[in-house]
C-alpha cells in the first residue's frame, strides 16, 4: 500500500512540474530559453513511466496505458520511458542551467545596478532637495532685500509702492480716506557729518523704532532712504475733515516721539522732524508717484515753517513747485543772457574807513523784475546750477574790479569777498578752477577773499585745509561766513588757514539787549583773538550795536549803518570810497 502511495505522490509531483512548465512556456522569455522543450519532453516521459508503475498495481487499467500485452513488454515500456525521460531531461538541463545561471547573474548584476542607481538617485534627490531649499531661502532673502531696508529692516520704497497701489484701489471702493505721512528729519546731514555715518545709522535705527510704535497692524510704516520715513494710515473716517483730524493727531504724536533726546556716546542728541500729509483718494485719482510727490511738497512746506511742524498738501504748494521748476529753467537763460549783476556792500574799520566789499548777486528778471537771492539761490542749488552761478559771480566781480582799480582811484589793496557754495568748494578741481579764473584778470590792488560757510569745515578737514593752503599760495584769502550758526568747533578752526571769520547778523541784531547773544559774541572774539584771526561783524545797523561791538574788541563791520548794497558805480558816486584803507590781511 505504501508503494502505491509513494508512486502516486511522485506522479503528482512530476505532473505539477510538467504543468508548471507547460504554462511557463507560453511566455516568450521562457519558451525561447535553450533546452526548455527538452526539459518538458523529459518530464513528460517520466510522468508516463510513473503512470505505468501505477497501472502495474491495477491490471484492469493496463489496457489504458500499456502498449504491449505482456508484463515484459510493459516493463520495457516503463524502462524505456524512464531512460528517455532522464536523457531528455539531462540534455535539456545541460542547456538550460547555464542560461538560468546567466540569467541569475544578469539579474544579480541588474539588481546591483538598480541598487546603485537607486542610491545615486537618492543622493541626487537629497542634493536637489538641498538645492531647492537653498534656492527657496535665497529667493526669500532676495524678496526680503528687494522689499526691506537693510539698516532698519523696515519696508522700502518698492514695498510702499505696492501697498499704496492696493490701498488707493481699496479706499476708492469702500469710500473712506487714508493718508500718507512723509517724515524727514531736521538737519540730519549735519548730524551725520559731525558724528560720522555709524552714529547717523544709530540715530536712524532709534527713530525707526520709536516711530514704528504708532502704526497699526493694517497701516504701513517704512523708510524710503536717507532720513525719510513714510507712514500710510489706512481706513480713516469717510468724512474728509474727521480723517484730516485723525491724520493730524498721529502726525503730532510722531513729532512728539522725536522730542526725547537720543543718548550717543554719553551725550544727548536732540532730533526733530517735519511731516507732510496727503489725504487720498481724491477726485483727481492720483497715482502712487503723484501722492508721494505731493506729500513730499507738504513736508518741505512744513520745513519752511521751522522744525517739528506738520503740514497738509494744498494746491498752492503745487503751484509753488511749478514756479520753482520754471525759475530753474529761467536761471540758465539768465546766465546766458547776462540778466544778473552785482551789488557790493562795503566793509569798514573801527574808524569808518572802507577796506573791502562783499559781492552780492542780483537778478533783474525780464518780466518779474527784481528777484531776491533768498528766492533764486535755493532753486539754483536744487537745480545743480549753484557751482556755475558761483563761477559767474567770480568772473563778473573780478572783471569789474580789475577795470575799476586800473583807473588808479586809490592805492593799496582792496578786499573783494565772494561767497562760495559748499558743493562748489568741495569739488576736486576747485582750486584749479579758481586759479584759471584769477589768471584771466589783472588783479593788481585787488585781494580776492572767498567766503565759505561752516558746512564746508565739517567735511574732510585734511582736504579742506589743503585746498585753503593752495588758495593762500595763489594770494587768495578765506573767510568763514555766518560763524556760530553751524557746527564748527575750535578744533576745526585751529587747523584751518583762515584770514577772517564773520559773526552772523542773528547774533548782532540784539547784541546790546540779549545777554545770550552778547555772551556768544564775547566767546567768538576771545577765541579769534587767541588765534590771531580777524573778525567782521555782519548786520550792523545802529550805533548802539557798533558801540557795543567796539567795546568788546571787534574792529571790523559790515551793515546798513555804513552802506546798503549798491552797484560799484553808485558807491563811487556816493563817495563811499573816499576814505579807504588797505585790506588788513593776516
């Protein structure tokens, strides 16, 4: 019984293998392998031999399998099937196994390649992920840099433009008013020049921290550059008057926030600012650029009224700006058409002898008549014409005086003082320009003195001193104008080769009644006496002022008490130069 069970089991195993092979050869990759058919034939013959073994135990079934009629024939059939089956199986496996081994090797190699490629791809993916992350961070940083001020971290002009474009549209749709508050610090350039850019940056950072406290979450607060800040107040009232009052209240809070001194290297630095306010939207639907321009105009109007002032934009400001633009164009034409001429104001000694004059530019406009220097000089500075205007004045003054002195009206040296703008003096080739102009005229008996303001002194002291020395070698003197109104210190004055300095008229006006002005003048005279620098008091209009200055040791004066500015011909006609003395140059 066990033999029958074993034979049946073997038959089933072989049948299963044969069945698997038959199904497998349906796939082209299996069917095309060398020896596949021989292996199938071998397993088929083995299966046939096993079936004959099984029928040996059941004679009644022999007629279904055995071809021969006798047992011997059946034995031969079984042996032949077994032998041929093994032969074909061995022959097929001999061809199949190397192919399978090659496939296995190829598969192993492919698996290794796939594994290596997978590792490479994972490494590449990690690297790409790192690059993408780095690029995203760089993009965020670039976006931050593009929209943020590097010093204060506040939004910049680009961010302001985007914000205002959205706010203009939203305010128009929702029928409420918003406001642009344009703030500019007072005299920040002087602070920067005196204390250095590092200190100036600290001031700007402190100011931004203070002002940033007044903006709501929905508002915009940013820095445009330099000492200019902008606060955009959004969603104010729908009533124009109420919105204006709200904007004015915030503006005053901003100005008050600057009142507290800033501690700087143990010193208290006072900071103030002016604010221009522009409400929007309006009927004319202004663009972002127009809004900022109008807020800027309002700010400059506020500055003209003193430090710490807030001013709303109005149409008159627009007209004023247009007038200044037209004036700038007319300035260029005025120089070409020689509409300018010079007045001279005498400078006298303690005994009323004239030793010099100051050249003062006047403009006879063809349609507007006389235009004062207080009006056109700031415009010339803004338009970049002040340097050209300075050379114009030098040429005309030296031309007039060289011709006048050639007539031999008096002997000795006459001082001719000409004002020079700081921007002109600080040009690299300034000395060469002056030398070229001076060499164009015969200045026998004429001593040219250039008057500069204290704004020049606080620049590069070494460069300023070198230029002054070069001018002195050319026989040109230097006078420090409006002394006491700026930021000059004794340390600067000691290092500069000055011929004289002029006490500003603001100290002279009330010198005999204001103890503070008297104290300032006393200090200036004491300092200049020790440095052997001559002093000229400007704006002397009364005998009381002159007597007070005389008692204090000031021996040179200029003002209406002695003569108003006039043309050279008028001064000669009035006999102003009948009593003259040689210029007391040091």
